[in-house]
């Protein structure tokens, strides 16, 4: 059912002899944006819970040396991941991809029109693995793309 050169790879994966590591941390801002758009993440606490239930969190506990995510000596992994969520939300708000509803709680999150578009654009990048952008393109360049989107709403048939 697969190419012969991939047979050993898939056999090892199915038998549990290959160790898999997460790459969620590489594009966490884009993932958070998408999850807000999907309604999986509705506020800061649900974002933290989402990350704590991720494969990344599980792998961090088993192989912390594999992940260079800037954890201080005094921080726990959970505290570092919580900070990554806060940083991601701050960046998404600053680029107007996510907002806090005026009539909502302070920590509620809602995707903007631009956030929805960016989620779709990032999820359909040609050549991307699993529908997400290449890990070789930086988060800042993708966020710069989001800023560009705010300049051309008429091109995207969006209302301001």
C-alpha cells in the first residue's frame, strides 16, 4: 500500500521502534490562530489546556533536551508553555488576527476576518507538511504577511 522504500519506515512507526518528536513549537503562533478560528481555543485558559494536552507537552516531559524553547532554570515546562501561549496571543492581537470581544470577558479570544484568512492561507501553503507552513520560513515573516493582509482588504473581498 506504499512505496517499497517507505515500507521499513512505516513498519518501524507502527511497531513503535521510531521515536517521534513534536514540531508544534516551531509554528505555535499559527497553530494558536487556527485553533481560535476553529473554536477549540476560546480564551487564555483553554489555550493553555490545549497546549498541555498536546503531543509537544508529552514529548517535553520525556525528551526535554530535544526542545530549545527558552525555558529558564526556575521555570517548569508548564510555566514555559503557558508563557508561550501568552506570547502567541499577544502577537496575534498585535497583528489583528485575534481580538478580545468588546462585550466579552477580558481573556476571551475571537478570530478576526484577517485571522480566518491567514489561517486558511497558512494551511494551504504549497509544499507544506500537514497543511502548515514550512518550518524553514520564520514566524516573523508569516506575521509580516498578516500585516500585509490588513493593507489589502479590497483584494480579499473583506469588509473592514
